[in-house]
């Protein structure tokens, strides 16, 4: 039975494309109000997972429930609460930008014209440009506008910033931050640019080869791992270092950089002192956390 | 691996090119027995085939080469442009010499006429080859080889109708044509030596033969065409847009109406986008087709509906669209089905207008002799319209079946066309018998065709993935 407060629920979902298992017994609950970062390498199954949420793909086994309804049975009432931007950004090429916005807006009773006008201005979209003649970045901006113009309850962004230039990416991130702060909205964002995602998400789902490797709050992951730089006071590090929970390290004669799991800061400092070293501890970036988590 | 090998490797390494080559070869095979035919009534038909062959060869060779050169990496290979010019000339010389040799050895005339014919084929062949090259160059992002099919079908008929007798098979005429061909070849050599000719291709999208099978490539080509379209249709498009947007918004709370309007808008929008000139060209083309089929008699009645059946192939019923609107799977199913019904009715209306025009024109159309027969204009009939009503869901079904598998779709169209062509005499008999004897069978086939399409559409909409992996 689907919990009332669960927006999306995957229950042992399996999806195969020929011999490839794209999703391997995925179970996942998405609660309202959370901003989820879906990260993983190419082919990890991120887009496949997102397409199950909106019912574009059907699972070979298991069930996917969105907004309390089996995803394959979603109807206009549910889709009016769902926004989706996907990496290929299918749009209607022969229309003008203004026409496409009006066309999509016609389907939504909650379309926010003020918001639309603001983002048309912010994204520097020309309403008289033909959609087919837009650059990839402009197309992506238009796709984002179309997905947020009706202020969806659940916003699904599949590589939304992949085609954007650095300036547009910053604009997009600001928009995301604004949406998070001002509205109680659930956002699932899949991206390769982890440094961008890091700024907005509060929950992370890491996928690898069709499986969910980690599903936790970003803070939890950040507390789990840390990076320690050891500097030998005497100029040379001892042969063996007393850190049993190190999952990765690199060293030179006088310095070593270690990635530690489940380590206590005070204990690290004490252990460093026993071997005559100074320890510098820092939080890891999402890039580094991802690398550590899939090891 | 040298540059020539790299360039030529495209011809055997890409499956789509091999497919095209095989198809063209199959298409050209009929030329050999005709050339070998000893009892020819007319002198021109045997010479027509080698000439046609050269035109197709020019088009294909240039299309390959332009496609290769449109890739910046390929373009920047040192000396590649010169290789392209040499290859084009190489293919031209090889092809025209081969055709001329065939004519010299096989053409059933005296030795002087044979020599003249061989020189004529050699010279005309070269010119036609360059015409093919020019057509390819000028029509970027178009399925250029398509022009070969009407020539293939109507060419021999036209050639036979031109009664210029033995006049052309004179040494002096052959010499003049040979000189003309030399001039054209020199001019082509000079033009192809200009860097600007190939610079214009580099980095620009070129659909070519293989691109026609890739959805992404076709989309790119369409985008380039949209860029090129002038903005003079703004107002017309806005009117159409306003109409449909209002309908969609007004019917937002109805179960399916807004989505049906949406599919109609997406289908009719690109038509409204065409310029006045394009509308005029289409109108002239359609008028000519109707007139031509009028001269075909009963056969024309079938061809006209077959033409409309294949037009359904070009329409997208939006079943697999990933532009997320408020439509669920049920809405996709109903709107696709209703849209096909609407398009079928639209096709019937359009065909009816054309048929009505042929009825009005019939008393005034001239008769003329062609291939020993008297060509007489017959008004087209509405009676075979069931072919379209049956064919539309079958073609739409093929499109659904082979969605995302362009090769298979192309092959299935070839097979279906072949079957239709092969079963034409049978169709004629059935047509006559059914109209007179049994409409019941037609109704049964019609119900079967539509219910098969509906069942498969239902299966796609409710049990299959709606996006490509």
C-alpha cells in the first residue's frame, strides 16, 4: 500500500533492454519537499529510472507508483502536477517560441503567465525565434521554462544543465535555489555536473550499473567520508599509516592524502600525532563523495 | 591507408549505403535485357537506360562525396578535396565508357549507327552525370534520389513519344555532342577545383542517403529547413495557432478533446508554415499528378489512392512523443486513433476535390497517340476510395510496428510497394468484381484493417515503452 506522504515509490523494479539490465531490483521512496540528486556514470540507469516515474517506460517486474497511482495509469490530473525536462529536449521544431509556450500553456489550468514572462526575460528567449533554429542551450532553457511554467508539485530534471553554458548554468541554479526556497516542491535532478547539483540537493541517490548504491541525506554522506592530508613533521612519513578505515590514499615522502570512512575527527588527530604527523581534515565535495561511495 | 581508400571505404562499410547500392542495382537491372533486345520497335529506348544509369550514378556519387566532405574531420584531411574531384571524374569516365562499350557491342544497328550511338551515350552520359552531381549539390537535406523514380517510370514512355528518327545517329551530330560534353566536363573540372564549392558544404548538415534512416539526422535537416523558411507566414500561423490553442484550453477538462486538437495542430501546423510559393508548387504538382493518372484510366484510380495511402507514412500520431503534456497513455491512445480517422477523412476530402476536377475537365482534355496507343483522358472515380480507407490504418500500423527501426520500416515499405505492384492485375480484377458483386468483403477487410491497427495501438499505448532507450 502506498503511503500517503510518498510521492514516488519504486518497489523491486526491474527493467531490461535486451541483455542489459538497466534497473536491477530498485526500491526507492521519494518524500514530498525533498530535493534529490540522482547521480551515476553513463548507463547507470538514471534516465531509465526517471522515465519510469512518468510512465514512459514500464517495468519488467516490480511496481512504480507516482502520486499515489501506478505510473502507467497516470492521467491528465496527475500529469498536471508533474514537470519533466529530459536531456534530448524534444520540442516542436516548426513552432515559434511564443507559439510553443502558448500551446503547452493551454493544457495547464495552473499556468503562471507572470512566471513565464519573467523567465522568458531572464533566459533571454526571443518569442519570435523558430524553435528548430534555437541553439542547444536555448532549447534547454525553453524546455525548463515549459516544465516549470505551471509550477508542478514534482519536477523531474534529467540532465537539465548539460547543454547550458557556465553563465546559463548559474542562472539555472539560481532559479532552482529560488524554487526551493519559495515553494514546497519536490525536485529530482539527475546530472553529471555534480558541483552544480551539490548546491541545491538535500538528498542523494547514487546509482551504478542499474542498482542504487547509496540513498541517504547529503549530510549523512558528507559525515560518513572525510579527506585527511597528513604532513610529516620530521620530513618523512612512516612506512605504514595507522588508519584502518582508509578507502583510498596517495602518498609522497612527506605527505599523504587519505579518504577515510566513518572516522572520528578527534581520533584522526590523535592517531596522526602518534606517528609524528599533522592532520588537516576537510569535508569532501560531491564529486569526491561519489567516487568514494562507489568504491 | 591512403586517402582514396579511406574515401571509398564508406561505400562498403556503411550498411545503409550498401542497401541503397543494392536497390539502385536492382532498379537498373532491367536495362540490360532491354539493351540486348534485338527486336526493338523504337531506337531510343535501348539508349535511354545507359543514360538514365549515368544520371543516377552522378547523383549517388556526388551525394556520397558531399556527405563525406560535410564532416569537418573529413574535409580537413590534406588533399581530400582534390581526391573528391578526381573520384567524381573517375566514376564518370568509368561509367560512361562502360555504357558506351555496351552500346557499341550490343546495339542492334549497322556499325556506323552503333559508333554514333556509342559516342552519343558516352557524351550525353557525361553531361547527365554532371547534371546528377549538380542536383545533389543544390538539394542539400532532400531525398534527392527520389527524383530518379519518376524518370525511371515515365522516361521510356516520353522517349518513345519523341519521333526524331535517325537524325541523331549521324557522325556530325555525335561529334557536336561530344564537343559539348567536353566543354561541360572542363567546366565541371574547373568548378570542382574551387575551394569555395566544398567550403560551402563543410560543417553544414547534409542528410545524404544514410541520414534519411536516422531520426536524429532527419530532425537536424528539418531544423535547417525551418531556419530557411521566411517569416511571411507568421500571421497565418498565428491564426491557426490561436484557433487550436483556444480549442485546447476550452476543452482542457474534457477527457480527450484537447489532445485530439493538439495532434491536429501538430499535423496541420507545418502545412500552414509553407510559403505561398510552396503551396503553389504543391498545387501544380498535384494537378499534374491527377491529370497524368486521368490518362492512365482504371490504373490511375488505384494509383491516386495509393499515393494518399503513402502520405499517411509522413504523419506522426504523437504516440511516442516525449514532450510531457498532461496526456496519459489513455489520452495518447484515443488522440492517435481519432487523429488517424481525421487524417483519413481529410485525405478523402482532398482526393474528392481532385477527382471532381478531373470530372469537370474530362470533356475538354485532348487525346494523343503514345507507344502505338491512343491516350485518352478518363475522369477519375471515387469508387476505389475503400483502398485508402483500408490502406491508411495498414500504413499507420507499419509505422507503429517499425517505430525506431528505420531500416525495417524502409524495407517493409519496399516490400509492400512491390507486393502492390506485383498484385496489380489481381487488384484490378478484384476491384471490378468486388464493386459489382460483393461490397461485404470490402467491409470485412476494412473492419479487419482498422481493428488490427486499433488493437496494436492499444498494445503500444498500454504495454510498451513510449520512448527510445
